C-alpha cells in the first residue's frame, strides 16, 4: 500500500471491535492476518465519498463515449467484460 495506514491484526480487530470502529470513523484502518494486508475498513461517509467519485468517473466515461460515437450492444458487453477482468 502506498499510504501509511493505522493497522490492526485480525485478532486485535476481533478483540477490540469497538476501538476498531472508532478508529475507522476517523481514518482508514488496515486489517492484517498473519502479517499480510487483507482488508481496509473505512467509515460509511468515506465509502459514500469514494462511490461518488467512481460514479462521476463513469459518468465522464459515458459522456466521452457519446461524443466519440456509441458502439453496439455486443461490443459494449465485450468491453465491459474486459474492464471487469482486467488485472492491475
């Protein structure tokens, strides 16, 4: 991960769930299991903010596609499948 996050082990997260939730309301919290990052917990407000950013991005993509011309249903399904299966 690029950012330095506060971190809880899976056991700490289980044993101190209330503190985990309180911390996550303030900032993202990384959960580690066996020393490996397995999840990041964020507040519901942060999640909604991230969803809004993603929605805006997809809206811009749709606007660009309209400007460039549209493609057919089959080609759209093919492109969507490629994007969803893309590996980073």
